[in-house]
């Protein structure tokens, strides 16, 4: 698998391979709605467009901002100890 195709349907295993995340992380992201997927029977199927949106620079920028805000909050809490 070289590239993610927007109109292709992927299994969770294939999506994990692209994103380089663990099975546990995939389950957590699906449960929290970070990755939108369709459940067919007992299995999830994920559209390529959803994976592309997740790895886009815009999302990365938002995550970086959220990470910095969280880090600052944690540092403030620790400094009060």
C-alpha cells in the first residue's frame, strides 16, 4: 500500500498500517469519533477520504495547538504542587 485513495474503503488493519498506530489506539479513536467509520456486521470500514483528512496538515496544526495548550495546563498544575 503506497498511497491512500479517497474513494477506497479500508479495513481497520489497513488503516492502522497507514497511520502506524496500534490496534488499541484504533479502537479508542473509533470509539471517540476521531476516525469516522461504518460498521458492517461486527467489522469497521473506513473511507480513504477520512484517513486523508486525519493526516492533513490542517489537522496536524490543530493537534499541535491542542497539545501545546494541554502541556501548558499540566505545567501550571505541576508548578502548584
